[in-house]
C-alpha cells in the first residue's frame, strides 16, 4: 500500500511540473518594414474662414503642389 502511495505522489509531482511548463507561452513579433513616403518639398496652402453671423462658420482649405495639382476642401459647421 505504501509503494502505491509513493508511486502516486511521484506521478502527481511529475504531472504538475509538466502542467506548469505547458502554461508558458512565448510570443515572438517581427517589426514591420519601415514605410517612407516622399512629400513634395514645396506646397502652397491657403485657408479661408468665414463667420456667417448666424452661428455658422465655413472653412475652405486649398492646397497646390509644384506640378500645379490642387485640391480644395470646404467644411461648414453650425451651432
């Protein structure tokens, strides 16, 4: 009977040590490649803000690059 107890205790110790090792998780992450975006060296930008007096404000932003390409965005907010 005593031998069975010793074997059971040894097996329990062995399985508990294996369980502790099984719970260890190692995560390896690789850094993403670096992305470089070339921006135009010179870009003209004009901003116009108009207050309409009734609680509404409009804002217009116009950008133009060296090649003559332009983009205009207008946003109006009212309280």
